[in-house]
C-alpha cells in the first residue's frame, strides 16, 4: 500500500521540483522519512547526504503543529461522534503500543521514533507524547533525535542494498 501511495504522489506531484516532492512525501503520515529517503536516493538519484537532509527536514515539518495543536483540536472535535470514536481507537492503540514511551518518557519516545517500522514514526510519536503528557520541549527533542536516528538506520539499509 505504501508503494502505491508513493507512486501516486510522485505521478501527481511531478510538476514540482524533486526536492519539494521529497519534502512533501516525508511530511506525510504513513510514508514519512521511510518513504522519502529511499525515493530521493534511488528514484531521484540524489546523494545520500541530500536525501537525508530533505527527508529529515520534511519529516520534522509537522512536529511543532501536531505537538502544539493535537490536544486543543481534539478537545474541540470531541463533540463529533465520528471523531470521538476515532480518538478512542487511537488512544487505546497508543496505550497498547506505547508501553516504553509511558515507562521511559522522552527516551522511550526517541526509541519509538527511531525504529523505522510501520506505525512508529513521528506522527505516532507526537500522538503518544500528547497522550502520555510529555512536555513539548522534551517531546520535540526526543522525536527529532528519533527521526535522525531513523534516517541513519534507513540510510544504512539503502547503502547495504546498493552494495549488493
């Protein structure tokens, strides 16, 4: 599914410069850095350094708005039944998957974000930070370091593939 989303976006955003496409894809939920970095390095043939810079930058773009606005927007949207159901599902899912975040706070948030696995990106980490009440400053630093760590892990994977 990720590949289809990525292909759809690349085809429909082709009027934009490739750098901007990477920023947009890296800023989107689900794809995030894990989609933008390989696309930049393999599809657009950017250098690894440029691929990392663009994908990390794109992945960090939504952090501040999400961290600052999640609670106020959720509070306002809770009056709608559909949002309330979605929020409850997200809340319980986060509680199940966020044991380390709850236990270790910002360090757990960093580790959660650093693992380049499905549902462990910056968006999920921001929601976990909001739900577990991690202060903005600590959450922002931890998630940012987690995104950089994920970029290193994905880059090592890309380098190992290109060696083969």
